[in-house]
C-alpha cells in the first residue's frame, strides 16, 4: 500500500462542521495541526520523504465524487493510492477500521457517490466510529454533534489513526498496521 492522497469526507457547511458526519474532515484538520501544516485547498506534506496530498472536498458529503475525480486526475493518482477517511455508524466511538475497499459494497452515501464517479473501488478506507442512533432517525443523528464523551473518544481514535497512518506511509505494511488500527478499545 502506497498512500499518496488522503481524503477526509464531510460537509463544507460551517454549521455542520462539528457533527458526526464530519469526522473525515476532523481527521484532516487534526493531521494538519499535529504536523504544523498551513491550511490550503489541497494540502501537501512530506512524511518520511514521501509526498502526501491531503484533501477535503468543498461540497456536501453525498455529492463529493465529482470533485474527488477531478483532484485524482489533476494529481495523476491511481485509486490504489487513495485513502478515504469517513464516519461509520457500525463502529462505536473510539474505534476505527482501515481496509481495502475492493469488492466491498458500502451503505455510506459519500462512498456511493465517489464510486459513481471513479467507478473502480480499488481504494483504501479508514472508517471512524460514531455509533448508532438510539432511535431510527439516522440523518438527524449523523448531522448532530456528539456528546462530550463521544467526541473525546472520536478524537482519541483520530489521533491513534494519524499515528498509525504515518507509520503505514513510512513502512508500507498494511497487515501489521491494520491490526493496530482495528484493535477495539471499547
């Protein structure tokens, strides 16, 4: 696995930034802050001498595919070199999973929209847990803010993922890093 582009999914609406649906953008923001990178449209960072691009589409999460295709083409990056970071209701806050997306279907509308444009699902995904709603109102849940405990757990998992993604970039050993990222803490 040779990551060249990390994409954090979320909604560009400022009112929605602190919501569960924006944890992909939280990841990019935290990555930039921890590595002292100045904000820009497409962020570039040399990590262990490898040039890495970080990107958050300037759109709503469910309509990000067209912009991601445009950036992918502009940077001439293959799908197999892309890591997409986003929220997952099937994982508890504080936990996360990284995996190759080959031949796996997704119920996440952002991922569905990306697949509509880039066609080939040969990319990697980092799913950050936000938990499930207690009632059936999924849309209201994902665009609401997590409580303080959930937020602390989500941020803790983001920091853990950033640490291990940097190791993955350096050593290029998915299986070893995957086991560390996917290890449940709750």
